[in-house]
C-alpha cells in the first residue's frame, strides 16, 4: 500500500502545536502499539534513553491524530515481515522538553557525546554546554516531538533475550539488534509517508536511525517555523542558559533546527 503524501491539512492551532503548547492534536495509543511493560532501559544517561522512559507510562505516549492511520498500516506491514514495530517515544510537550533541557544544563542529567562518552560540563562554557545538549536534545519549542508526527521506533522481538533497548546508533547498525528494522525502514517507510530526518550527522543533530517523521504533516510544521516565534516563547521561559541561547539563536536555527534531511 502506498500512503498519500499530500493533501493533509493540519487541524487545530498549528502554532501552539509547533511549540508543544497543546496536545489537542494528539491521539494517545493503546497498548498494542507501545513498548512492553517489562522493557528496562539500561542507560538513562543520554536523551535517547530519556525518551524511552515514556514507555513506563503508556498514557504518556501519543502521536498526531492525523498520522494514526498511516502508522497502523506501517505496523501491520512490518508484522508481516516478522518485525514487531513499537514506539519508544512520541509526542513531547514544551514543559517536558524544558525539564529535560534544564536538567541537562544544570548537570542533574547526564549528557553524552557522539561516541557515547559522558560529557564533563564543569569544563565547558555555557555555549559549549548548549552545543553538547543540542547534539541529541532539542530546544524547548523547537523539538519535532512537539508536533506529534515524529516518533522513535524499535522492535522488541529483535532484542536478544535479557537485553534492553538503549536507543543508541550502534543498535541500528549492521551488527546491532535493530539492523533488520533499519533495513526494513529503508525499503518501506516511505510507502507509508515516513522518512528519517536525522539519517546522518550534518554538523548539528547526531544521526538518529530510530527517529521517523511523517512527511505530510512534518513538512507543514517545518514550513511555518519562524525563529522570531521561538524567540518570543523562550524570552518568557525560565530556561537555563537563556542569554547565550538567545544571543546564538540564529546559529542554533541554522545548525540544529533547519539542518535536516530534505530528500523526501
């Protein structure tokens, strides 16, 4: 089945949805689409793992209402190939993203670099801390997870017995447990309107082979994004590193927010 990629009009207040200030566009999923109850995350030291904490409370996982049909169809197709497609993380509100950001900036949550090493922020300037966070965690108001049409996926039936998901790139590479899923997504995700916005490192956000975006909706949110709207939101927010963020917002926008895969 080829899913339509055009003529999907976003309903509701698209500007609030863009910033993560509402969940009225979100459909909260039933158990069959979500991560297993007994899923244990080994590592909570990076944003990948923090996303998966949502699996512990199924009511917190949701996706865009207008993406639900496409995701169901993709899940069904994957099942035919022996892949149990599940969501580790979906919609995330502005407040949740702000909590993640402030915890990382203050050192209450660990930051990892591209090699999986813990970053010692005590040796960094505020701008260097911001860069370190942005490798895997978006600014509040600029996360694609606010939109509800971006999800992090995995297949629990591909995990070795006794192993747990860490949401790190090696798991989705050729020798990793999610390699079969990665190959399947490469060949079939587009059939249902999905693509990988972070398919490789472009000097901003790290490669995220688990992160899918639903094109018919995502392209609309991306198109209406305005740096000035984000700025107005952040000015009125108690966000750690605010002055440096605001002073460098143009650079952040170019390097991290708009610097994504556009081959869709």
